[in-house]
C-alpha cells in the first residue's frame, strides 16, 4: 500500500509562481538577455527538414548590426525604394497610434490599442507576403492594413463606430475587417484565428490555389488550446501558412513567464510539432522581412508551415484600459536591448546614404498631418456616444442571412423604444 | 425511392451534396477511410477523394476552428463531432467565432458550416456518450439548431442545412439511427424498413429549416417534441388513447412558432417533451413562448417531461429516460379530466 511508505523525511513540495524580474521602480538590467551577433545565423534551404534546423528556435535571426549595416545570409537585399516604403509605413502607423490614442483620451471613442515598438512585426511581415495572401491577425497588426492601402479614414470610422463604419458600429474599436484586402475579421477571443488560418490554408491547398495564409498572436495567447490545435493541424496537413508569435514580453500585466518563457523560447514550440521554427529580432525590420519571406516561399512551394517568434517589446500599455506603470518598470522600454524598429531602419537608411535626419523629421510631420486630415474627415461622420449613428434594424441584421421572426419582433421592439427614449433623434435615423 | 435507415439517409444526403458542390468537404475523427464510428460517411472518401472527406486530429477546437477558416475561404465544410458529448472543446470556435462572424464582419465573411453530431441516450453510452446539449446552442445567437426524427427528414433537413449560409448544429438522435424507438426499452426495436419514413429518394431533395411537422393531428392536447421523443410521444398517445396533436419541431432555431401557436390555441393544452436535462432546457423556452402567446387559450398548466437534472447514468439509464411512465403521468395531469 502506498500509504505505508514513510513520508516524514521527504522535503515539502513547493509551487513555483513566476515573477517578472522588474516591477515599478526597479532598476532594469538586461545584460543577461542573450542577443546573438547580427549576420551569424545560417539561412537554411527552403526545403529543409525541420529536424535539421532545430537550433534556430533558440537562436535569433538578425540582419542589422550595431552600426546599422545589413549583414549576413538573411539580408533580404531590398531596394532603397522598398526600404523607404517600409520606413514610411511604420512611421505612419506610429503617428496614427499616437493620434488615435489621444482621441480615446479625449472621449471620442471607448478604446484603443497602440502597436508602438512592434510596427516591424506587421509592416515588414506584410510587405514580405504577396498582396493577396490571407492574413488572420490579432489586435495589434494594424500595420498590415497600412501596407495594403486601407484608407486611414475607414479605420477611424471604425474606431469611432460612426455612420460610415463599415462594420456598422458592432465591433470594439480596432477590430477591423477587410475581405477585399485579405484581412480577416479580428476577434477579441485570443488565438481563435490560429486554427482558422490553418483551415483557410488547408482550403487553399485543397483547391490547388497559390495563395498562402499568415496569422499572428501574442506570446501570451500561445497558452490557448487553439494555438496547439492549430499547430497540430498545420503539421498534420502540411498547411501552407506562416504562423507568427509576437513576443512583446507582456500580456496585459502578465509577463511572458506565464506563457512558459522561463523554460524555453516560443519558437521552440515548433520543434515539438515537427514544424520549421525561426526566432527573429522583431525590432529588426530586415530580419522580420527576411524570415517572413523565407517562410512564405517555403509554404508556397509545398514545403509546409513555419512558426516565427518575433522577439520584441510592447513599448506602451496593452490598451487604453491599463496603466503599465502599475505593474512593470518604466525603465524596461529605455533599456530594451533591441532598440526601436523605426529608429534602426532610419539609421540603416541614413547609413546607406538615402535618408537624412531632416528628411525623417519632415516625414514625421507629414505622417501627423495625414492622420489629422483623416481624423477630421472621419469626425464628420460622427463619434462614439454622440448621436445614434446606425438605424436600429442594423443591430438585428447579419445575425443570420435572413432575419427570423423572433429577431423581427425584437427589432420592432427596439424601434418602439427608440421613439420613447430618443424622441428627438429623427435626424440621425 | 429506396428503403434507408437514418444513417443511410444521412450518408445519401452527404453524397448528393458532395457530388453537387465541390466546396462541400467532410472532416472529423474517423470519418475518412473508416467511414465514421456510426458509418455515416462510409464510402464517401473512396468516392469523392481524400481532400473532400478526411480524418482529423482528436481536437474539436481544431475541427471547428479549421472549418471556420475553410468557410472563410469559400468552402462549405460539414465537420462531424463524433459524439455531442465531445463538442465542448470546440465551443469557443462555435459560439464566439462561427456564430458571430457574419455579424462582426458585416457579412464580409460567413460561416456556412454544418456541424453533424450524434446526440442523446438510450444506448448504454454512460454520461459521456448520451448527452443532449441542444439548448446550449439554441441560446447562442447566430446558430441554427436542427434535429431530425426520421430517415426521410434527416436527409432533407441535412441538405437544407448544408446549403444554408449560416452555421447549423445538426444533432442526430443516435438511438433511432436504426429504427424508431418507442420508449419501451424491453420490447424489440423494429427497423426503419417497416416504416414509411424509411422510403427515401436517392436523389437530392430538401425539407426547409424552420418548419415543424404535425406527425399526428388531434384535438385534446398539443405535444411538442423532437428527435427520439417524437416516437416515444406517439407510442404513449396511442396506448393511452389520447387525441393528441403531436408536433415534431424539426428545427429549434429558427422555431416554427406559427404551427405551435395555431395548435395550442386549438387544443388549449400543451405538453413539452425532451430527453435533455430539465433546468434551462429548450422546454423552458417553449413553455414561455406558449404562455406568452396562448395564455388565454390555455385550459391547463403547461407540462414539461424531460430528463432528470443529473448526468446521464449508465446502469440506471431506463430510470433516467423520460419514457412512457413519465409522459403518461403528465398526460393524465393535463387531459385527465377529459379521459376520466
């Protein structure tokens, strides 16, 4: 019997609850974070067996060195024109985030999420895909829409939930959707897009299409069952997909240790599934581009899925609903050993002799002006909480293709209530 | 016409749809080469190919999630969840994703998915192979819920479900796959071939969603049931000699409220029967609707006969099952004074 065994001399068990290294007020020292030398990482053949490239999940693909030169086999050798486009797009995203964040603070909408510091993980990645590849983003990949030319005014209409909002005021701000641009509807439930993206990729493969799928989630969401289901399906059916984990170190107030980062890298998840895995300097736009390009071509040539961990840092709050100074050291952002993606690309272009500090200042101003113009335009269509921007029937439409009797009854009820609750609101009907 | 049991009718409906529409794909645990644990997909992989009917990992979250992505691509997936009891790992993908996608994307993306799943007890399946979780899905806006009670209906409803551009939960009462069960567990089951509803066209036909079927016209009381319980209700009614109107709902959402309302206004009495547990079961919704719409026509309290609010037991399965005794007692309460 098990109970007969003596227990008195055994040490008591203890439960490990992870704790981040730095809390508010702490001095940050990142000297223990291993940052491999840029250019040192081998670039495997596209058809490589994942088993032969396992060390890459612990390494870090880096192209820009400390002098902002592009070095090594992963240098995507992009033209000046492409790199300038990348820089301008990232700068525009940042200016957009700053302005719309402020708009939320001014009470013009309920919610906003910035992608500050992580712009490369969506902008450079989207630029490395074909424009008709299908993206299944999480909520911090607004950069994809900028790359694909979605008008800022349409984004702001959605953020304001106004009468021109293409999503009819139904979605939380920034939960964009554009079928036309291959940008799947964003869900607030985390990692649900992962198996969906795999399903889309499987369908594309089953149909003999040439388009691939790409998806993004945060490191925190890799703990969801959906992530692991997606990895299993992607491996089993050799799905043509690029799966991105944006490891920005923080999931609201929970550091990456609560998703397993104390034990291994997120890219290492790939090895267990027999999927190709790459760990990338997420603040190096050239490395992000090169890794995405490698993974996309691998998928497109029927060599299967790739998991890419983008090692980056969430420079600002999770959203407008939390204050990071309450849970992490403000020094983290300053000390982050991989710097800022826009600054690094800017310095690379200056180093190449095709860009200058003055030009960059002018660009920043241009970006701010462009957002201002778009914001003014969108405000004409209304802001959240000021007026009834959508006819009440729209609340009941698209639950089903055809409205069943019970929703028709409820729609009538809503319109009856409207006449009592907002008797003078005829104008906005 | 061919004589088919419910499994054969479902198989025939799937086969018709796969032949008509290249976008119809079937996936699920054991559905491919083997043809499904209940044989519903037998022969379909061989006939239509491995990319049209294939096995999946044991991951309901993955099965539904992948189906949502395939539907977003433009396909019309028909995933099978091997037992309704296994569906819970896929709930988030059904409730938050498939059911909401049309709404949240303003119809840019839709989920034309039909989730087939055997449900219900009476097969000594114990608590993990006997559940009736339909009311969890009727509570979710954006999902349709369909439950057939005969081979003929199963095929016609399944084809409508697959052609529907919204996600449909298609629950198959596995107790009556082979023959209509009357609730008398100690009597031999008669095969479908002895019943008219087993006459099923081999070709494509549809039964519209949202339309109930009056399977027995009557004046004394309206009985609302679906799936297996339609047959149990009919048997008890015949045995007790009650002139009941038995309505097979066939679709729970959208519900055929007109047929229900007209019948209860005529009979003035209403009995609701389901095998699922009682509290917050679909019977509660039906009872509320009948009360709201027919109150001044009612001559007796609405009664519900349901499974007990316990897990489905194994050895005491027939003590749990809402069979002839429980139904008979409820009928006595409602129409007792009429037949006394």
